[in-house]
């Protein structure tokens, strides 16, 4: 395989571009469209090679670097095409939950990155994900599972603006949020409410690890328990932030 081999014109990328262009025309300025799930270079390499990728890391490192180079090229090209179709600048954009991103043009999903050892991860994943994120002015990253080593690696990357957990119940906010704040990043997502924990108690607990700073956290309230109307929930969240800042 070479970088020009994938047929993007006959792929789901082209179909995604047509969807984005269609809904931009239908919705106009009423609702912002955003990119579909573009995954990330290591996830794409895993999907292309299958599970043999994880023995290739030991048996044929030059091949894995070659494959990662191709996967990164594919990620960059597909993301550029989709952003153009959606009317997004390269270094900004939108995502679900009303997220608006500046100096943060893309997202990398890294679920497959939870499998290699930390040493292999830094050798075969980190350089290519830095390249993928850097091409769009930085970006945010998502993964499922508990891998504190990945969090440490991403907090060290200047191209990473924010992190998001697929399994926030496997992390403690009082450990994660201070590390995120020290690194100058943002945690975007939720943490679960404790059994019987009221909304105000939850809102007080979330910003507490930030030491009174009103940054470092874009909280997505979990839906495992009922929430009040949006205006009331936002007012109570802002009150909790004020209490934490005192």
C-alpha cells in the first residue's frame, strides 16, 4: 500500500461529505453539523490489519511504522475532506453536546491504544497522533477503558487540548482534574454521580479538585439520574462554581 491507494472517492468518506453538504443546505445557520467518527491513526491501523497488529509490534516494527504512516495519511486526508464539506476551518469546529472548539480542530479516538504496553505505545502511537492532531491546530482525544499511562502521555503532548473518557467511572476526578489543570488542558465529559448523591452535592464535588479555578473542566452532566430543566441545571452549576471559587 501507498498513500494514494485508498479510494476515498468511492468510500464512506465521500458519502459522509455528501451528507454534510446536504444538511448544511437544509439547516443553514439553524444547527451546526460536525464530523462523523474519524477514529485515529492507531485505531485505523488496527481496523486495517486486524489483531495481528499487536504481534507485529514485536515481530515487524518497520512494517508497523509503515502502516502507521499510511493510517495517519488517511486520517489527515479524510478529516480535511470532511471538514471542507461541513464548512469547518482546519483549526476549529464543533462536536456533540454543544461543544465549540477553537485551536482544536479535530478529535482522535484511541480505543485500540489501550492494548499495547506503555513502552510500545509511546514508540508506535504517540508520534503519529501528535502529527494527526498538530495538522489541525491541536485537538482532543478519547478512549475507553482505564489506562492512566495514556492519560499521562496525552497530558504531555502540546497538541492535545482536551481529554475525554469513555469509562469515566474508572477514574477519580480528584486525581484526574488537578493533573489536567497542571498540564493546561481540559477534561471534557462526565463523571458518575454517587449512589444517593443529590445534584447540588455532585456539582459541589466536581469543581472542588480544581482549587477554585474556573477552567480545566467542561462537565457533561450524567443522565443516570433525572436532571432539572436546562436553565435550572445551569444556574445551579454556576452557583456551585461560585462556591468553589470562594
